[in-house]
């Protein structure tokens, strides 16, 4: 008996539709988020992550309605991220039915925000999303830096130090995206995931780069993470959640 | 009409529980409230909870939920969920120690950090995700749920099994992380679970369905 490793399909949504970009560009339409979330839940997904990548804040209403619609039909945990800037934003999303919120840019701009959020709502619902890019050159010791604004803005923050600090501030989970790998289908940045997962006490979700089922396995066995997140391999029907679980189980990973 | 009250003491989002209950039975009369009269009039109660124990207990006492639960346990089925379950015991280690409602004896302790599993992998705290629940006691609430089904957990504190021995509730479900802890307790009208049935897909919905028709007897 042991805790199962989680498979989390991610819905990147813009203006109420699921989209998935390649290196944050070239967006393809992948459907209605409520239908997609329900399908994944029925297939046995362990959680759903919903990331609102709508640039303007005008469409927050759409997002809240979408979260409400998903939460009334999907009885597995739901994490909502994108544009979470204030305690009020968190309250609105939790009331709409989210179980956790993912905080990214706002944590970098104001780290105290994570502390306040964890104090008010509890660490169990505060996920800190980290977008990291390798900054060390060949032959140098590995180093990753935090980037914001979809990978465009460097922050000067070391990824490992940042993850430790966020956990100390009350993050209950880390959603770790490799900006080098996101959308490439070349697999997770295993060294990055391992470095952070072995440093922090809270669960880490690996994100960015999944192109096949072996990548999911490697995330767990070599990246040492607690959960694996993927979008496009599921959205475009290349693999289903049951196929992913069957393959992971065949490699000795405990899945639900 | 099956009158169900989800007890709201201001800690966290209770809509998920409500939505899941309505999903399994559209004909219930559901209220999410701290109103004493509604709690007293209900046919069955759900006592959920998230967040820190000290804040939870402060609100529970302020709203006199502890007193209402002590009365209700003699009269109608009660389902405790997560921190709601923990609050039913005597004492929690959280926040440097908090006295809880004490519906039955028992202690709540924190998972130690840095523990490893049998493969020498680090076990994270909170214990978050889908873990097996071994049904250690035959109970009507387990109806149509296969033994060792997985349910969704998210918690850093747990009910220790060894403190629930005498004159206390019966351990009806057990899980491991890496040591055994109590994932479900039952006593007369009370059934309490550490996991979140409202987030545990079909098994969780079945448990809620069982609760809606449970008469409180074992």
C-alpha cells in the first residue's frame, strides 16, 4: 500500500477555450474546457489543472463561470491558475469550486502574498507555480533561473532557492515548469525536477515537455516528482489517461 | 424530504461537498449553514473542515457548533470530513496544541518530515493524493465500495491509531504513510473520514450516497 503518483492533465484556457501553445506561441484549439475536464475525470485523471492564459483581466468573468461549470461536474481536485493577484482573487476561485490556486507572477512580485494566502486559506490550497529556465552554460554547474510573463522576463532569482523560500512561506505544493522544455515534446527537465523535488518537503508536480509515455515514467523515476502534468499528448488524442496509467504501472509506478 | 445540513463555520469552501451531495441525490434539501435551528432540525449533518485547527476550533466554539454536535450525535447521522474528523477528537498537536471537541478520545499528530518509503523515496508532507483505505471493520457506509479503494487525501496531521483504543470510536478504515494511520472512524451515529469523499470520484460519491441513506446504526 502506498500513495499513488498523480497524472494531471492541464487545460490552458484562453477566452473560454482550451488551447495549447508550442513554446507559448502557435496556439491550437483543443475544445470546451468543461467537456475536456469531464472526459479526463471519467478516464481516471487524478486531478485537473486549469490555467487561464487570457492576457487581459476583462475576461475574468468567463474564467469564473468556467471554473464553476467544471467544479459542478468533476469530483476530483481542481487547481486554478493564471492572474491570481489578490486574496480576493483566491477567494473568488475557491468559492467557484477550485480546491487549489496556483500563484506565479504575483509571488515573484510580492513574495509576502504567498504568506498571506497560506495564512488565510491554508497551505493545502496554495500552489506556487515556478517557470524556470537553465542559465548555466556547458560545463558549468547546473543552475536555473525564475522567469515570469510566459517565460519572457528574467527575475535574477535562483530556482532552487526560490522554491525553498516559497515552501517556507507556506506553499503546499510546487508546480514546476521548465521553460526550455515546455511545448517541445522532448521530455521533462529531469535534473531541474530532481534538484527541486529532493530539496523541498512538499509535493512537486513536473511540467513542460511531455511527448510520450516514457517521459511520464522518467519524471517519476528520475525527476523524483510526486505528480506529472501534461497537456498536448492528452488533448490531441495521442494518448489517453488509461494508456498512460497502464504504461506507468508496467514500469513499477504506483498509480490509481 | 431528506434534510441535509453542511455545517459552515467559515473555514474554506463547502460548495464542493454540497455539489457532490446534490449530484448523488437531486431530491435532498441541502443547507450550508451554522444556524442552530437548522442544525437541530436536520435529518443528517456533514461536518467538514480545512485550514488550521486553532482557527477552526475558535469558530466552532464561537458558533457553539461543539455543543450542537454533542447533542446531535445521539440523534442523527453525522459525517466528519478531514479537519472535521480531527476536530472530533480530544486534542491536536497543530498550532502548538489545541483542545478539540472531544466527541471521543484520541489525538491528532503531525506527519514527521523526511520519512522515506520502502523504496527509500522521500515522503512529502502534506500527504497529498490518492491512497488506499483498508476497511478494517464492516460498516454500512462501506456498502458498494471495494476494500482498499483509493480516496483523495490532503493533510499534514493525522489521527493516531494507538490513541483510539479504549472507550473510543472504532477504527473502520486504515491507511499508511509510511506508518498506519486512522483514515476512517465510526461511533454510534458518527462516521468520520480523513480523506475528501467529494473529491474522490466514484468511490467518494458512493460513500456520500451511502451516507444519505444511512440510519446511523452499525
